C-alpha cells in the first residue's frame, strides 16, 4: 500500500529530467549569440534587441522592457556609448574601454557565457554584446514596478517602526542595512528554483551566527528541489526539523526591525525575492510569544503581556476540549451553581457536547476564512452574518448552548493573541475536542504529553525547539522568556542562540 | 558500539524523580501492612538506607566502568553473555512498565472512569507512550524535565492548600507497634525503586556527573516522601489509611478560599507522570534490544513491547493488577535484589580482568 502510494505520487509529480548542458560561451560572431538568445527566449515581445554600431563593429543591447528603467538605460548606457569620442576600433578593447571609461553606472559586470547573459536580461539588466568580443557587459539598470514600503499588515506594533518588508528583496536588504550599519552584517545571494531562478538572500551577522548554521542553511537551499519558487513558504519545508511537528521550526516576519533583532541573536534571516516575508532560522517555540512591543514597553508590563500570551495559548488549545470533557465525563468538578446553569443550557440542545463544539468551531473557522479571503467590504458582511447566525439565531433556536458560545468566543479571541501559531492551534483545538469527548480529562492529559514530547523532539539547526525551557537555561529563562529584564541589564550582553544548544 | 545521543544527568534526574514520585503518588493501602501513620516517617529513612545498600554495586560500576551499562560490561566477557544480560534487563523494564500501567489502570478504573471498560484507555496510553519513546532519549529527557516542573508546581499548590488542615493530633505515637512495621514498609518502598536499575541502564546515555545526580535523586526522594506523608497524615490522620489512594484523597479535600477540587491537578500530573515513565521504560527496552540485536528495529521493538504490555494488561487486567498490588514483599524483594545486586555482581565479576585484556588487544 505504502509502495503503491509512493509510486502514484511519483508518477504524477515526475519531472522530465534533461541532462544539464555546459553553459554556452559568448561567441565572437554576434549573430550566433543573437540566435542563441532568440532560441532561448522565443518571441517574447518584452525582450528588446537594439542593434547599433560601435565604431565599425556591430553591437547589440539586449534588455527586458518592463524590468528596466528606460531613463537609466539612456543615461547610463546608450548615451555614453554613442557619444564616446576615443572609442578604440578593436572589439575587446572597445568592451574594456566601455567598462572602464564610459559607463557611469556602478552596478555592472562582465559576462562570459550566454546562459548567464539570458538570466541577467530576465533580471532587468541590460546586456551589451559586441561583434568580435567573447565577453559581454551587464549594466544594472533595473526599474520594474514595485510597491513602496508600507506599515506591517500581519505584525501590528503599538510602538514599533511603521515599515515592513516589500516584494523587492534589494529594498528589504536596504531596510535591514539601514538599521544595522555594521560591517558584520552579511547578505549573500543564492538562486533557487530550476525554472524561476528566484533570488534568495541569506542574511546574518558574521560575528554572531554560527558558521555551521550558515553553511547548512545555504546547503539546504541549494539542495531544495523546486521548479518555481513564488514565496518564502516554498522554502520552509527544506529548513524545517526532521521530526514532524505541527509547529514550524522556521520563523517568519514582515518587519525589518524584528529581522535585525533575530540576526543580532545569531540567527540567519532569509529574504526571498518577490515575498514581503523573511524566514528566520533557528527559531524557538517561545519566540511565538514575543513581539517587538515587549521591548518597547516597561519590563513589568512586558512580563504581564508575556504571561497573558502563554495563558491565551493554553486557553485557545485546551479550553474547548476541557469544556467538552468536563460536560461529558467530569461534571463533579464544577461548582454547584455553575453545574446547574451549564446543565440546564446543555440539556435543551439536541447534540452531544462534543459534536456541538466541533460544529460551532467548524462554523467559526468557515466564517473566519470567508472574512479573510473576501474583499474587505464583503468580509465585514460575512462577519456580521456569522455573528448573527451563530451568536443569536443558533442559541435562540436551541441548537447551541450559550456557555458553548462563550467558550468559542474566548477561544477565538485567545487564539488571535498568539497569531503566529494560529494554524497549528486551530487544528490542535479540534483534536483536543475529539479527545476530550471520547476520553475526557485522561485523554487530554495524554494528548498534552504527546504534544509536549513532540515539541521536545524538534531541533532547529542543532538548537532544541523548546529551549530555554527544556533543556533549561535559567539565565535565558529569567532574562527574556516569562519575564523580560530591563534594557539596562538586557543591553549589556546579547543572547546568542548557540548558547541554548545543550 | 554505536554512538548514542546523550542527555544531561539532570534531565535523567528529572525523569527518575518523576518516576519515583509517581510510585509515591500511587501509594495505595491495597495490600499494605496495617501500621501507625507516624511509622511512615522512619520507614522512609529506612527505605533510603536500603536504597543506598542496594546501590553499592551501582557505585562500583560507575567507578570501575564509567559511562558503561551492564550490557557493555558483559561484552568484555562475551557477546553472547552481553545478549543474555540485555534480554534480562529488557524483560525487567517491560515488567516495570506493565506494573506502572497496571497502577494507572487501577486509578483510571476506580477514580476517573469507574463505569467504563478500561481497554480503550490503556490502548491510547500505550500508543501515546510508544510514540514518545520512538522520539528518542533527548525528547524524553526534555519532556521529563518539563513534566517534573509541572508536577512540582501542582504538588506544592496542593500541599499549600492542605496546610491549614494540618493538625498534629492526627499523628499517632511513633513505634507504637514496635519497629517492625516501619522496617517492613521501608523495605517495600525500597524495592519499589526500580530507578536504581534504570539509572544504571542509562549511564552510557548521560553526560555530566552521574554520582552527584544520583545523590540528588536520593535526597529528593527522602525530602518529597517525608513532605507527602507529613501533609497526608497531618491533614487526614487515620482517615488517609482508609482510602484506596490516600494522596488523591488529600487533593480532593484540600481547598484555598473559593478554590476547591485540586484532584484535577493531581489526576493530571499522575497521568502525565505515568505517560513519561512508561515511555521511558519502553525506550529502555528498545535500547537494550537494539544493543544486542538488530539496531534498525528501534520502532519495532517499541511497538512490540507496547502491544505486549497492552495485551497483558487488557486480557489479564484483573489478575495482573491484583498481582502487582498483592505480590508478596519477599517475592518483590528477591526480584529487586536479582537486578540490583545479583546481576551486577555476576557481570562485574565476569568482566573482572577482561576489560584490561580487551583494551590491550584494541590498542595492539
């Protein structure tokens, strides 16, 4: 069965593997080069081939229309070449003269093969080829349409910066660089995706990130077998722990300030071109309960908020399951007054408590998902309908008990407090409802045990996911986990993630 | 010998303390001697002395063969001898796991679900434990450490809630019936400390000062046992001895202000501790079988062990649960002595002088 399933998956996902040909060198005969380009790029209308003569040599400027800034092309490439007075006659000498004396742009490099030339053109670079020269010149004049830097949408901060990453990863690098003007900040580029050739930037502080982690990150990205990479999420599974867990051991953020803070602790941040979210490794479970505002508030309030988040997590995962377990098996633990009220309410509903809980949470998730995906104006309408139908009509009709509705509301609000882990929490909630309904408190504790051991088994680039709780590091625990020390103490020494490995 | 992952001695300390606290927590009057409640205090001291006595060979093992378990030491004599030892230890750990499961089953079927068949509940417990065991020793060590923290927090809370019910009149005169009941109870408590064998088995898988951790474990056992008995008998007096699970009775009766029914907390830590202990024992069974037989069958050993203890517990639940509670003190003592004294003595004696020869051969 397992073999059959595996073969079926392989059959439908099989990719034709063509042997990788060696890169084609730039020929001295320019016509051959242009034929190669046209064969590779086909009849795409956006690829422009500007034929010209430099001295007596035929030359081509090749560019992708939508990806380049036409003004820059004219100012930095075309005009200087056309108006050059002391242009040599020999093609290689012309190329050297243009490179060293003519072009006013800083972002330029030599190209030695046609495959690189094609990739550069598709990245928004103008490539110059001259008949008789076996080297090309690439001019960085990118100018594609992009979104400007805006406020973060998913990580709203009360007192943090109003800047979030955008889709252009060069802008994202600049957002980080602007905050950390230190030579230790390193940004290394790799390409992933056989077809998309998506650029990925591995960012870290050279004096803090472990060399082993950096190498492993690069290695894993290099080995990622992907055809097209359209988002950071595509790369996440390649950076995850070997142990399967519902909680991701790869963090993500859309805030450059958080990315800087993570790098300062020795972590590696990965920016993916086209995605306004950065990936962070190694990432600990406890980081799901931290936000940048914790460091902007006074320590006592930050500590309070942290505890509140842990409590909210417990409520959002366990409350519905516990409610189902108590109502189904352990009514004796409720105080008498509460027991009567709950029993009266539950007795008029037609469904068992477990089914009722699953049903209403299911409806809630549908309403949430609809509100999220619909246009904003319709989204509000969906929320109103959901609230009216579930909140009022269902209770009035006697389909759902009011205490259950309170439990759902509390759970829903609590789960948004720890929004970074909303998805695993929502699945776990359903699991615990079923467990609570079938095996009561006994099953819930066992479920908690399984969840705990699973979390304890996860290692993220050598660091236990549950650090600094298990293995316990008292220093880190009292420094910045359940409570946060004042900056007067916190600022003296930066915690390095490698110190939590054992 | 393969390179095994290691945990810190303090994680092992946490798991073993949790295991011993579970044994303490599941203390039941079923099959126990009738004795004065104050006699439990000297019995704990006596139990600690006996544990130290039973641990003499463990200290010898730690001193002469640091970082090696009995299977490794037996290997100096012959691979076949090593295999025999590993099978014997695996069977012992399987029996301890079965006893833990039997105690949990008794608790579940009498306190949590008195009117429900426990087969399904046993199955899910063992399935959960098998999964945790398959995650490896590092995961178990960390789970044990977190569970011990939760255990300590919940237990302190219950004891704090019980504090105002303490009445010194509840304590009976010590040694009213002579010293014998204390000695007998001490022997019973000592022979229920399978942690000595577990500790010896874990020596190759821990890093740090094992002797220090073991001393801390004994001190923690002494302190926690005395504290528990103080609160149980100080709060409930003789009533405690009429209850099937006296410590659970304490939790039911303790209260602070409007907060009541702390038995939920106790039930939670009880189940969690049992889960950790059974997982740990299944891991040990698998680890010993891996050592001497096919190493790649780790998960198969765990699964088969799980199926075995579930089947025995489900099909022979009545007789086995009863057996574990009523098994004669001397029978238990003999079994315990075999694994803490006789077996280590034989292995250490058999390996005497062989280690030097083997090391010499390997050097050459």
